[in-house]
């Protein structure tokens, strides 16, 4: 096992490295606007937090994304001319990011009686595995990528792109979830991300959408869709039951 150095590089050298990796050498299309460039700054922030702050918590400051961006704007020669606007540009990025559509999946087990939900690393809200679409990425490919990253499940063998739910919430945020079922409850699920997913848990459908969960703010996203999910699951159970009955009749 490699030894972790007693100390990381000086902060100024660390910022130089992050600027080179994520800002100066990012794809040209990501430099077309500050909205796109801030996604690169966000990636640099995650790298800083995961690979440096975690190893050397006493050496490097704890920063929010906004605070980290301000440091980069003051440090990077390309960004310095705009350092006085960093707070305004960050606010615009936050609004822009909120408008980027998210894609993911509603994942049900083989019996269509349990729903897979995730909880974020720092939060308490239960939701569906999903994430924001990349430029020029197909909707279903975004869903496949995000589910694989967040829970370690390859969605391809379960995906029917004609089966989905769409929903809008907040300030115009749109969400599209592909409806899937047939996942074995015992399958090993593990996030491939760091500090993003805090829990991956199967929830009985019968316990969702009840009076208790309606009052529980941790289920507010699920609550918006649970009625439609239960209806779809009920229809699939009838289809499975009918198919099984037809198979028995054909063997008589």
C-alpha cells in the first residue's frame, strides 16, 4: 500500500495544477460561456475536495464551491479579469444549472413491490438515481450513465425507452425517469462516486404515498410521482400474472 506523503503541495501549486487540468486544457466548447466553464470549475472543486482536502484536512481550507471559484478567479491569469464578477457569474451558473434537464430511472424489483431510492451524502431527502445531461448526450444514455455512477447498476438490460415519467418542479427543473423492473433485490449495489450518495435502499411500495410519508419532507420528490409509479407497477403485475396464466393454459 503506497504511503501518503506527510504534506501535500503548497496551495498555490495545487491551484496551478487544477487550473491546468480543468480550465486551460478543457474542451474548447466548454470555454464558450461561463455557464459551461463553471462545470469545469465544479469538477476541479470536487477533485480538490476528494483528493486533497480528504488526505490533508489540516493543510487545505474547507471551501464551498462558490469560495473555491473565487480563489480560482483570483489565481488564474485567464480568469483574473473577471474576478470582480465571480459572485455574479456563480449566481448565473446556479440558475443555469437548475434549468439543465435530469434523466434517471424508477427501478423496481422482480416482484414489482419494492422501489429503489437513494439519499445524498449530506442530505436526508430520498430520491431516484438521476443526473444532469451532458451536451449532445442522448436522454437514455444519460440515464444509463447516471444510474451506473450512482448505484453501480447497468441499466441497459432493463431499459425500455418507451416507458418513462416526466415531471417539472422548482423553478422549471425538468426530470425524466425511465420505468424499469426486474432487478433482483439481492444484487450488489455500490456507488462509483465519492461524497455524493449516502444510502441506497429498497423501499416497499406499500409504505410510500401513505399519510406518514406525505407528511415526511424527506420523501417530497418521491411523493410527486408515487401515484403514477404504483399505477404502472400494478399494470405490469397484471401483465406478468396474465402471461403466467396463459403459459399454464398452453401446456394443458
